[in-house]
């Protein structure tokens, strides 16, 4: 999952991006990379400062976390302890499963909540109409991607850019497509666009494309295993992480028939 976080952080913090401004109503002028001085040594995904000195803290979530409210209050307290300011907070959910996550706490005198947004509920047209290429790429995670025409429009915006920027955008798009299992769809559509056809042979782009597809499939396999057998033990998760291509597909085919973790990963 680290690749998804890294790619999204890179896109969302580039100058000119509009997504976080639309969601929070605030514009960050400086992004910070700090480790919070607390017991768990948490590192906030995105922590920025506005021109008037307010802080924005955004957490990117690929999976539902039943302890998200606890995590967010810990972040808020740690950030205040470090900077003496309470941040505006937001949880941005980019996962495939239905959003089912409570980001608040109401217990005794403690009342806390952090807003959570499912990126699939956002208007992808707004991101595609942005002049920022990163916004265009992130549109693949919105409800726009449910329509093949939406994928084509995203690729059209990418195709309009120059070589170096286009190469980077394609690599990021292919990686993020793993979160929606759209790698094959995007590859087929790219083959129909002459300006993008040859880019699939590029060493770096091809590697990122394959990585995005494999990571997306691995994430789905882990979720299916969890639903079939319950919490996935560390040894089984490590084994799944080591699988590639045909090996991963073979495990996926055996999920329904296997009787245990050991039987599945024999």
C-alpha cells in the first residue's frame, strides 16, 4: 500500500492542485514532513500550513480502520503539542470497499470527530476541468471512472501534455488504477491513442503499470481471504505479498475451495 500513499501524496502536494482546497476550503502554502513526538511515532500523511497560519491535516485511507477516530484524535493532540495549533482535519478514503468507518469519538466528556470523504463521491468532471494534471490523474479514483468515457477523457488530458510530464502522469495513473482494477482497461484504451501507444514500452512506465495492476490484485486477494477465513495472520500476509502474476492468480482461484490458510497457501 506504500506505493499508493506515496503517489497520492506527491500528486496532492504539487503546486496548482485543487482537490484538497475544494474539500477543506483552505489553501496550503507550505507542506511539512514531520514525525509526531508521541508513543507510536506516527507520521501524518499530509500536514500543511495556510498563509494565515492555520494547519491542515489530511489522512489518506485505503482500508476501513475501526480505530480511525482514535488515530485522528492522537494526531490532533500530537500536532498541537508540536506546533501549539489544533489542525483542521480530513480523512480522504480512496479504497475499493464500501466506506464503513467511524472517525469520531463520544465517550464521557470527550467528543471528537474528523470529517471523512469517500473520493468516489466526488465530481470527477471538476477535477478533469482543472488545469492541473495531477487533478486530472486523481479523477481516476472518483465516480467518473465507472464510465469508460471518463477513462478516455482522463487519457485525453494526459495526451495533451508534453513528453516528460506525460510520462510521469501515465506512471501515476497506472499505479492508482490498481485501486480500481482498471489497469487492463486503461492499457487497452491507450493502445487506441497513437500519441500514447508507444509509451507502454518505456521501461519505467511499463514497470509502474505492472506494479499498479499487481498491487491492486493483491489488495483484492487479501480482502477476499479475510472474508473467507477471518483476520489474516502475519505469515499469510507476508506470503501473499511475495506472490507475483500467475502465482497470485492461482491463489485467487483457490480461495473458495480452500479449507484453511495452510491449505490455500500450500
